[in-house]
């Protein structure tokens, strides 16, 4: 926030990455999530997808990075919710972004920002739309 109150319409991000086995393998190693549909194209196809696809929690981690960047040292992430709409596919760029939709003050004087957040595929199709609340000292 850098001492300035966020404004309605303010954009977050974008954070962009291109998923693939190298990214998924590192994420799986840290989270012990070596699930075949995330590591093997044949397993992904057997599950009804065009190939292996990324972990949902990896998209959540990018959204969290986006929110931490917005919150800075003084902000607090109070709430995050979203809905997985489509998988992130190998080699298809993903972008995490957001927008401030409301700014208010709670009874304690904290500045409360309501946010629209998302991850989207390169073609703009939604992967993970959601909302978040981040607050700052008043």
C-alpha cells in the first residue's frame, strides 16, 4: 500500500508464468503432490484432459503472491475464495491479476479492500475467478 489508500479500480499484477513439467515438478517436490495427472500426459488424457495439467494449489500460490505483493509489509490478507473453472495446461501461459472493487473502513479503523481476483489462460479464458479481502492499518 506504501502509505496510500488503495482506490476502487486499482489493478493488481499481472503475474505471468508458463506452466510445465519443470514448474510442476518443483511444486510437487515441496508439497509431496506427485499425482500422475500432473506428471504424465497419458494419465491426464485418461482423466479426460488433453494432457497433464497443473495443480490447483499452484494457482492458489500465484494468487497468494499477487495478494502479498498488494498487501506489502503492513497489509493483512483476511479472506480469499475462488472456484476452479479450468485446468492450467502445459505450455499455456497463465496470468494472475485482480482489481480493487471496494474500499471501506472497519469499526477499528482498518482500511478494508475488497478485490476481484483471477487466473486466466493466454486466450483470456478464466481458470480461477474469485474474491479476496485485504486490510491495512488505518
